[in-house]
C-alpha cells in the first residue's frame, strides 16, 4: 500500500483515528516538540478539533514570540523547507494553520510508515 498524504488536517486526523494510530500521532507530536525544547503535553484522548486548535495556537505563539525555536521545531519534525517557503506569511493566524498541517502531515507520515514496516 502506497502512502498518500491526506489533503487537509481534518482528513488526516480522521484517517489516523480510522487506522487506530491517533494516539501514536499525538505521542510523536509530543516527542518531537520535546526534542525541539518546546514541550507540549497533548493528551492521547484529546479530540481532533482540540488537537488541531492547540497545535495551531502553539505554532502561532512560536512564530510571534520564539522564531528561532519555531525554526528548530520545523527542523526536528523534518518539514520540507520548500513546503514552508511556498506558504503565504501575510496572515500569521492562517500561516500557523498551514504550518500546523505540514507538521501533522510529516508526523503522520512517520507514524504511518513505522506502523507499516
């Protein structure tokens, strides 16, 4: 089975739940944020909407107040630089939503592959 990235955050979280990998996705997020010295403590029972909003809020705060840590987080989570550069940074709220999706997409890819192989 080939990996196909979901088109948006809601589809991604829904797919993670369907495949019983939602809690693993949250664990991966918590792990990579901790590695970036920006710990988040998302509960594995957190609803997808609260995870999505919590992640967007964290990214927003990093962009606004801790830009070096934000860049480090992108490096740790291994989000492709070209995908970040393709985003429009005009509206920080919108940007944090898009970046949250890119981070989730990358984390989901790691969890999905680890589960498959």
